[in-house]
C-alpha cells in the first residue's frame, strides 16, 4: 500500500540554522500539507499546497517558513532560521481527490 | 473561533470491552470529520471519517456517530484489543474553504487497553 515517507526521522540543529524537511507524498496525490505537533499537544496545521502554490497557511507559517515541490515527487518544508520553539514533530500529508489526508511518519526536529 | 476538543483525555479499558471516545466541536459549519489513531513515534493513521450529512458510519470494529444538534462526535471501538492502545484524535474540516482544506485537530484521548 502506498505511503507518505519523510526524511530524516530526526533532525537536530542549532538555533539560527536553516533546516529542510523532506517528504515524498503518495505518487498520484495532488494536495500536500505540513502539520506540526509539539510534544504532548495536538496536531496543528501549517500549510497546504496545490498546483505548485500555497493554497492556505496558518499563523504559525510566517516568513521563516517556506515550502517547495522541486520535482515530481518531493515536497519540502524549509525553516530559514530555527528557533527553540520550532522543536516539534513535523508531519507531511497528502490527498488525491477523496477527503482523507494520509500522514507520513514525521520528522522530529530538535532545536538546541 | 473554531475549536475541536475532547471530553476525556484518558480512557482505560479491559481487552474485549467496547470503547467510546468522545469529541466536541464548536464550528457548526464543519462538513467533514475524521478520526485518526496515533501510536507512539508515528504519524496519525486514518481510522474512519464521516460527512456532516450522515449521523453514523461503520467500519471494521469501529463506528463513528455524529450528533450535529449538540456538535458531538464519538468513536466506538468494538472488542477493544491491546493493539488499539494509542492516542485518538478527532479532526474537522470547516466548510466554506476549499474541498481539500486544512484539518483542525482536537487534543487527543489516550486509550489504554489492559490484557
């Protein structure tokens, strides 16, 4: 069964550094999402992406965040200058034309 | 504003019992609801969904009930097994946006199944 994959599984970075989180959505899906989950808290929406542009973003998704689909398979989330409060699990999700968003296993980002 | 919340943060049951996990939502315009299961260190896994024009939907061992009058959603798991132990999240999609818009998640309920 096709799955959303994410790399790396764990990323440790120093405050102020740039990080890129990578996702490979399910191959025939058209809509892509990033969510994050701070430890012990609920999953929060960051951004949705369709037809090579952002379709919606949350207040969390400020100028330090960007997304890109550089080729036909990858979907990336970049944080330009990480802050301590960016430490969280970051989940990628994708959707074809039904309603269910399928989530990847997540990348744990630790900012020190 | 929109919010989706859960009545019970933890639920402990014996193996074989039925489990009921509840969720309250405040956005009466929400048109789609979904339950996810999250095991430790993993991403949310789809369990079952329901559109707002339905009040009940059944899957394998799971049933979702939607009561729009009181804005309440529940997940029933029949014959709960130790493998069902996880955090369960409800999520809603507000109407009025794109059909493929963001999900708003609740806080989650920890389900523990004792053998």
